[in-house]
C-alpha cells in the first residue's frame, strides 16, 4: 500500500479517537458542572481545556470559563484549530484520500458522521442539546469503528488504522490522568475531600471507566487504585496497558506481513515492557507526573518512528 | 399522469424559447437552439414510442408521490455515498451533487447496434490518425488534411513524434459526445480523446436505479453496464509496456488529489479496479521506472491511468511548475518503462480545428464511409464556405478554431443586428480563425417534475475502451440533461443533470 495511504488511515483514526475522547471529557465536565452548580465549576472547565491542550488558546480569546463558552470553543469555534468539528472534518478528508483503502461501509459511516455533526454544530450548542451533541459524536465514531470491525480485511490497512486509534487513545488517557493529578491537586490536604472525589469521578467518566471501576472496587474512589486502573489494567480498553498490548499486536501483524521489524517495533517493545514490569507503587515512588510525561514523550516517538519506518511522507 | 398531458408539455417545448446566450456560452450543446425537437419518449401524435412502452406501462402504475419520495431518497443516497463534485471559484471547497433524474433515457438494441458500429469505426480512425500524425503524416501527403491545422497547435506534442505507445494504443479511453435530432439521426458533437470523465456517474446512476426500482428491471430487460471497471482494468493491463516483462501489470490511477472536481470518479475507478490511487507526490523515477512510495519502499508502476492533463504530466518536459506529475516520466515512457493512458498528445485528435475533418479522417483510415455524422461545419478558411457563412450569419453559430470557453463566438439566432455586424468584421479580418455550424433541434427526454413528466434536452456520452485488437463499448453511457425548460446547457456546473441510460436487451 502507499505510504501516503498508511499516513491517511493512521490520522483518520487518530482524529476520530480524539474527537470521541474530547466528547467524553466534555460530558464528564458537564456532569460535574450540573452537580456542583454552574458558577463553581469554572476550575473543572479550565481543567478540561488544559487536558486538551487548549487552555492558552482559550485564554488568548478572553472567554469566560463557563460551560457554554468552553464547550462551544472545544466543539465548534473557528478560533480553535483543534475543534471537534475540525477533527471530524480531518477524519473525513483523510477517509476521502484513502477512499480506495477502506470499504464502502467505513467510508459511508465516516461521511455520515461528518454530515450529521456539521449540521448539528452549525449553530451554538446550549445546555439543552449538549448531551445530544456529545452522544451523537460518540455514536458516530463508534459506528465507524464498528464498520471497520465488520467489513475490513485484516491486513496492513487495518493495522495502520488501529495503530492510529491506539496511539491516540493512550495519549488521551495519559493526559486526562496527568491533568487531574498534577494540575487539579493543589495540596495533599485535598485528598479524599468531596471535591477530590468528584474530580476523580470525572476522570473515570471521561474514559468511560466509572462503571467498570465501581464494579471492581465497590465504589471506593482512591487515587492510587484509579491510576493503576488507567495505566496498568490490561482488561480496561482505555488503559495504557491495553492500548499498548493492542499496538504490539497490530505491529506484529505488520512485521509478519512485511517479513521484517523496524526501529518502531523496538521502541514499542521497550515501552511495553516498562508498563508490564512496573507496579503502581513504583510509579508513585518515581512520581506519577514524571511517569506520565515520560510515557507521552515515548508515545510520540513511537508514532514518529512508525511514520518514518513506513514512509508516511517522503 | 396521462399521455395527453405529456403531449401538452411537448407542445410547450416546441414553442420553447432559445437558450439564454450568456448561459449557452459555456454549455456543451452551445451551437444549437430549440426550434422544434424530437422527443424520444412521445411521438408527434402523443403516442409512447416503442422503446419506452415497457417503462411507461410501469411508470403509469406508480403513485407519483411515492416516486417523488424515491427521488429525494436518491439524493440523500448520493450525499451519503459522497458522489459529489467539488466546485471551484466562488463556492470553493463546497461539494455539490450532480442532480440525478430518475426517468431513464432509453435506446433500443437496434439503435444501439448502429451507434456502436459508428463509434467503433470512429475510434479506430482516431487512433490510426494519431499514429499517422506522429509518424509519416500520410493524410497530409494525400492532401486530405492541410498542414496549417497542425502548425501552431498546442495540442500537438513534438515529444511524441516517432514514438509508438505500447500496443500501438493512443486512446485507451474515449468519450464520444452524441446528440440526436431525429428518429435515425445521431451526430457527433465532440470527441473526447484526452481524459473523458463521467463514467462513474454512468455506473452509480444504474446502481441507484436498481436500488430504487428493483422490480422495474425484471419488467424491462436492460443491458448491464457494471462490467466497465473490470473491462477497464483488463484493457489497461493489455497495454502493458515492455518493462512489465509479461508479469501481471501493476496499474495505478493518477489523480491531482482530493480537491480536484472529479476526485470522486478517480477514487471510484481505482477502487473498482483494485488499483492504487496515486498523486504526483507519491511518484518518483527510480532506476528507470516510475515508482510509487509504498509502506515497503518504491514499487514500479507498469500502467498509469492518468487523470491529469498532458501539460502537468512531467515538469521536466512540459509545465515546469507542475506538482501534479512526475519529473522524468516522459523519458521512462519513451524508453518503454511505463504505459501512459491516454497517451500524451491525443488532444490533437479532439481539437476543434480537426473536428471538421473527421469525415475525411474516418474515410482515409478505415476505407469506409463514416457511419456517424458530424454536425455540418463550414471552415471559413475556405473561400466558398466563407461566402456561405457571411450570407447566413443570423442562422449560424460561429466559433473560434482554437478558442475555448465560448469567447469570440457568435450565436446568430440570439444576436442583435449590431452584434452580427461587429462579428462580421472580425470574421472578414481573419477568416482562418473561424468555423461555423447550423443550429440544430436537439432531442428531448422527459424528466420527473412535481407537475409530472416534462421534456428536456439531452446528449449522450458513450464510453469506449481500446486495447490492442479490441474495442469495448459499454452499452449506454452517460446521458446529460438540461434541467431548465428550453435550456440546452447540460454542464453540471450550470443546471445540468444526469440520467440512467438504458440500452434494451435484444
């Protein structure tokens, strides 16, 4: 397959994944705002922006940290070069570029996502329809993944697409965790407070992990346990360990098909063994923020190595 | 809706006004106006013609409201599928649908047999003509084509002189634009020997019709078109260059990219053929072959179905600023390293100056009388013709030989006396630069409107594939229809739509 097609698929699925995770994060912020009252929630909305890496862009526009302003900025503002609608459009542009590599069903699901969301996000989103909008984003990105799962040949094309999904998802989960722990925690005295618990719940919600975690831990929200769940629990589909196990399997598929491994494989295996050979105690001893920063950096290096090894661009 | 009502609409058409001049300038059917017209569905007595008998029986039994809903559904289907074209200029970046009309255009098996014979003959002649032009120029020596129409002609590529493309095929894909003026009167309006487009609409229109009205196709037997992509792949593979060494050729489609107006078609054809869809940035000449950058390194391409113009093909040979082509591809081509479809330089065969010589060209190379007529054309370079044209300006369409886009053109019937007089001066000053054609009365086929069936002007572009020793013509083609009443403009950017084109089974 063309290097440019691999590049297009990789970024098509990164964009879709990021759009979906952004919707989840907004949903979590929205629920917190509902429970805490709109005025008290400005700190949570700011944390949403920090997680998305949009805080300085937002601050430059001088907007208020309220639900309406922040959600519209994140979802649809032309001032935001990484808005959700832009990501969906980017996914669709890439899908158009790799049209010959994907099935008609995957293309139509992607094109329809774009048509529906473009229409839905053409007007400002209010509290009345935010839930519906976020739900639509999640539903449509899920449809694309489902069409992939059900119709695509399991070859290099499929692997490049899934690699995009897993690289992006690992990055997003790591950022969500980091922001809560590093930015939102002003002092240790806060630990265990009602505010603290609410924030942890927001973290779990934004990775769709609240139900699974509650089920496993009988409702006890405890930072270390949550961090362990999000980083090391290979059963949870948005954990770093899960993403990396999948990534290893996608790249092993490529190595089998192509008859060779590349430097990206070595980088990935090193990163995976760092995850597998550590426990949550060691991570906290090392420093959670430091651990996550190192992970995000190495995740980016792996993505760059994949792009170089498989000739995404010349 | 009753037959009588259709007849009435036809009456309106008979007295319908002329095409708006400004609009007609860019239209494909521009040299014609509505004087009286032949309707392909209904005859002069208001009776349904035999070709449409089966269809009308079915149509009259349908609920018009249900039909209208189906039409809406077809549109949303096209949007979802992404069968759109990009618009340049004002609405840049917008994607538009080409309106689809659900009333099919129907041709009988006998009509088609005759048409396809004529098309076959014409395409063979075009290919032989190209070979001759770039080699011995027998036709010029024989005095059938004056040297002057070749001199100073941009479509003629000196780089092709003395070179024979693999398999001797110049025009792998040809679209022949036909118009109809009567029961047995088809004329060639234009030959498209460069990179004719529209075949994806031919295929998708049929898919859509079959999805919307499956039972209709059990009632009326229609010759299938769905084999086109496979035939195209076979035909291209049969023209592999010497460098392919008899291995299964690697075929790729070269597109200018996703912002090109015909991108959908490029992707569609590549997908249907199982070929790679490449852009200039994917390609490079490596070890004497044109290669594409794959995830595993550079891979040689044997046959390149290019959808970029000659001028952009090779920055080393043609337009040096082109980003759409491959530097050095012409050298590889001439050394037998790749097949380019269509061959560079085929544009000379569909040039307006050449068009008027097509009857002579067909006869010269096939030794047969042309089966398909040209629209009669007066070459003002010839004294007798010029005299006739000057005497009949108010009823003729006069065009510049090398002009494009309708500049420097006179549509006699819609022009004022002053305009005609002004044009006459230009014509007298430089007669070599002009040709003239009569105004034609084009056939109509009904479209579906809220008020029922209404006749509109149509043309037809059949698609022809050529490989060594074989010419394959898909039964039917693309019917373009001017959706505005009385209009002759079938261009998709100006209110033109498309129809499914049926050739009935024998």
